C-alpha cells in the first residue's frame, strides 16, 4: 500500500464531507474569522508593513520583499467575497505578529474568487483541536477537592452600552458619546464588508467639533489597538479586535 503525503490544503467541499457539515456552516466560519481562508499568491514584490509605538506616535515601517505561497485572508475580506462573488485585493494578512502585506502602489489589485479559497491542513487541525477541546470541557466531571483562587480567563473581546465600555487585549476602555459613536459606525461598516471609512465623515456624523481622530481619542493612549489608519484619512476597526469580539 502506498504511503501518501499529507494533504497541503482542503477545499470547502472537502471540509463539508470531512466534518459532515453544510456549506453554509463552513461559509459562516470563514466569514467570521473562526476558520482562516487562504489563497495562493504567485511570486511578486510586496510590502511587509508593521506598526511600532514610539511614545505618543505610531510609526509605520515598510520592507519590500519577494513573496510567494499560501496567504491568509482577513475575515472582512471573506465577508465581501461571499457577498459579491469576487474581490480585488491589495492587502493581506500576515501571520507574523502584527504585520500585514500590501501591494506596491503601482501594482494592480489581485482578483480573488470564491473558488480560490482553501484551508491549509494545519488550520484544519487547529480548528478541530480547538472544538474537540471545547467538547471535552463541556463534559460533566466529578470534581474531587477544591481549587482556590481560580477564575476563567477571558480570551475574547466585548463591548457594552453601545461601545461606551470595551474590553480588548486585556484592557478595559471607557469612551464618551462621540468616541463610542465612531466605534459603533466602524463596527457596523465592518459587518457590511466595507470597513475603511473617511475619518472626517465619521466624526461629523458622531457630532464632533474636531476634525481629527487623534484629538477625539487623545484621552485614551491605547485607542489604536482598536482603530487602524491608512495614513490617508481613512479608518477601520483593527481586524484582530473584530475577530475576537464576543458580546456578553
């Protein structure tokens, strides 16, 4: 009998058969970030971008590099893709820390269709292990003895009172009405698959007399953990924040 190598990736149809789920289930996992979709990018020049905090400033660093291989997509990109059938992308997720990948300004966006999506074998295994553990944790066990000073670890983010209160990355945020309105708007646009929005328009709709996000959020030094700027006047919620949200 031949000993075949492990599969590199699985299609949505193969995942359906393997997990005995419907197509809508797999689609929902991909759209909301609990399962990461990948696409193959051919050899190209691409910028590796990451943020560094220097005092009160956020410094963007770009490194031009050659890139080829399976590349993950953001959940909001999957939502748009399943809604429209195709997308032209210039920005991609990078699994190395807080970096992201962007095409040079002279390059055209890359056309992606639903048929291009795959799930890598290691991502399939991660998803299975996570939900296998959740199933085991839900079993009823007889507990012998007493464990002291324990508390559940919250690994998710959440918001309350229309974004007046936000918990993310171990930080409890408190926001005023205008700040909360901006966050609420960005959240709703992200769910609609249109995350990048003009900052001045967001502030105007929130009733702010200021024209800059920096002034509006200056009372909270960690606000950029929630909001990302493209440095050209547009803003969106950080993808990691959106994907980790779980309302209490």
